[in-house]
C-alpha cells in the first residue's frame, strides 16, 4: 500500500486524471459565401456525423462490424467505410466514418451506445450549395481531409475538422474560410460518458466571403447554354471583376461533400460530355476575331502597315513556298481590303498577311503589352490565361 500510494503516487494519479479528464477539439464553423448582391451561395446546414477514436476502441474489427449492421450500410459502401476507419490520424483525433446520419441511424446508435466505446455522434455543420449545378465549377466544393492533406495541415488549427476545400473558390480561399479550432476539457466516467465541462476555448469561425459573381447573371448564362458543352464568362473590362463563370454541363457538388458513391462518380467520369471538366478555366480555345484589333494596332506601332494599306483577298492566304491555304470565313473572299474594312467584315486573310509581315518576335512583344499569354484572374483556382 505504501509503495502504491507514495512511491507510485504521481504515476497513478496522472493516469487516473487522464481517464477522468478528456480534451475534445471544437471545429470552427466554415465561413459563408455570398454573391455581389448578398445572395447566399454556400451555407452550412446542421447535421450529425459518426466519428471514431481508434485509441479508445477495444476491438476495432468487432466495432466496425457492429456499426455496419446498425447503420444498415449497402454493400458498395462497406469497403469505403472500413478504409476511412483505418485512415491515418493523429493520436486520439476522431476519424470521420460517415456524415449526415438519419434519425433512424442516430436512434439505433444511441440504444447501443454502451457497446461502442470510442464511437461518438457529433453535431457539426455540413457544407451545402443551394445552386450546386450552376455554381459547381466556380465555387468548387469541400470534401473529407485525406491522409496526404493531413500531413501538411496545422494540427492545432484543424483539430476536429473533417473537411477542407478541394476545388474552386473553396480551395483558393481555404485559409480565410476555415477559421481556428477551439477545445473543451470535460470530465468523464469510466465508460467515457461526459459528466461535466471543466473548461473551454471557443473556436474562431471562418470569414465570410463576398464574391464579384452575380447569381442572377450566372443562372442566365447557365440557362442559355441549355446543357450543351460550353462556357460563358462575363467580365467587367475596367476592373477585371468576374460577374459570371459557367461551364456546362454541371454536376451536383453536394455529392462530393459527404463522399460520392463509386457508381455515381464512375457515371460522371464516363459521361461523354465531361461534366467534371471546367471548360472556363482548363479549356484551350483560339482567341478568334477578338484578336484582330490588337494585331492591327501592333502593325501600326511597328510601321508594317498604315490605315490605308490594302491587300487583295481571294478567299485564302498562302505562306511563301507552301501549298496549304488558310481560308477566310467568306470562301470567295472580300476583294480589296484596307484596315477599316478588315475590321468591319472581320477579314481573316488581312490578318494572316499582317501576322506574317510582323514576324513572331514583334508580334510577341506587342501582344504582351496587352497581357496576352499572362496569367489573369489570380484568385480563380485553375489555369486562367489571357
């Protein structure tokens, strides 16, 4: 008794205190996202998640088997459920097993609470996108933190957090949207039940974002495309503000928040219209006739042409010693064309000729003055170049 109570006092009192007192992380609420008129684009809805702390589980395999039975998981979801339970986590950090539990699932878990040490049902806001398909490519979405991301994230700031921005605005502004985790110290009984709260540090919620997007204009652009493959981007020329950025067809980004099932993801990948491909930021397209005024100005600056300079357009252009014909949009040509008429009728042959006469070095120098080839839209996640 003397040995246990005196010599070993510090060790056993510490172990006892660790069994009695538990520190739990408090994840912050993610910041909301609004359009330029204050319309809500990304919100947080209340939901219940199922988490597991492996260090507090006596027999992981038995616990998982019981959970699968209580949750009545379909066969195709069981493997992913088991993988998440064994995903790499920091010691004593809860692993997210499944999100958005139904009332029936919560009830069955509550009745069997005594059989599930280390398993908790936690109330936590879940990201929700009211206009998911219209905003999918622009806003992006959040998803579960994977093992690779876990290695690079700040352990204190992301304690108790299960979701992180994966694409779009959600990813680019992750630093601002996430916030700072808090913690609370609680007293528990021998079964792990919380008896009372001993102390708390409240989490700091993420910042709200107001975008330059106009939801009504975004919706109009989406409706005009009518499900066809394409993209519409509306920009304020004077400021560079993006009013609308749509890529169609879209997809339901809410599916990715809780974890999209294998069959649905396969359907998206195999869809010939490529709904997951963001045509606005990752598509490569020729500039078309919008480049012609810049070429005309380059020709004037370099002294290659004057406003009165003319060419004869037979309907095509040929490089010297080359049989290939680069055709004008009007196959029989516009005849004699000066600068003013070349712009008025959008004549291709005039600008094929001008580009060749300028030479690639002069062309590059003059077009660079207008930002061609440079990255624009610096806070748009993806490759966006003028």
